[in-house]
């Protein structure tokens, strides 16, 4: 992801249906307008378990 210009933002855990399995998702994004401080926070705000990994 880093090689194509994406930036790691955060990770979050949620349950996926239909098997009700807990999965950790990593949020990566690229801001084409150059404003790297902007982060899409919808998943961060909705998740009960969320964290920032150090070595991603």
C-alpha cells in the first residue's frame, strides 16, 4: 500500500455476517488533494474496538 502512495490511518474490529466472525480491518487512504491530515473517520467513530498500529 505504501508503494502506491497510500497512508495507513487506523485499524478497527467488527463482526462480519453471516458467520458472525470478528475481523480486524485496516483503513488505508490516499488524499488526491494533498491534504494528508484529512482522515475518513466513519469507521473509527462507529467501531467499539479501534486502535492505531505502530509497525504498519
